[in-house]
């Protein structure tokens, strides 16, 4: 898959996952990019806090797949999401293989 095709797929696929890890949080997965120049993968996402409480930190973990095989995995934190607000972030992982899909989830909150 070349960079343009990966970007097109990332732009066309927006998936929303209700979080079982934390009540009141919703993970929306957006654009998936393969950056051939640095041999890396970027997965953009947002976390909607549907509670009235401030969430100090939310861990988001993503696995990157090519032809059904896990090629990379990484996690990141989104910090200080106010009640009824949305936090944005991206997960970056090094890989010399372009992914055809990703699977992300919300981990623990702090």
C-alpha cells in the first residue's frame, strides 16, 4: 500500500468505540497514516468525556495490522479532558511495513 492509498483509507474510515474500560468515555479512531520517510505509523483519534468530571489521563493503545498479522503496537496518554469535552491525540509506532488496519482501545484512566 502506498502513502496515498493509506491516507485515503484513513480519511474514509472513522470508527467509534464505546469504552468498556471507563464508563462515559468514547474513543473515535480517525486517520491512519503510513509515513514511509521515517518508517512509521500514525493513528489519529479522539476521546469524548461524556461525564461532568475532569479525566486526568486516559491511556489509548493501538495495534497495527497487515494481512491479519500484528506488525506494531504502541500506546499514548491524553491528559486533562474536561467534563463534556473531547481530547485529541495520535499514536506513533515504528514499522517498515505499511498497515492495512488498526485496532485501538482505551486503557486505564488516571
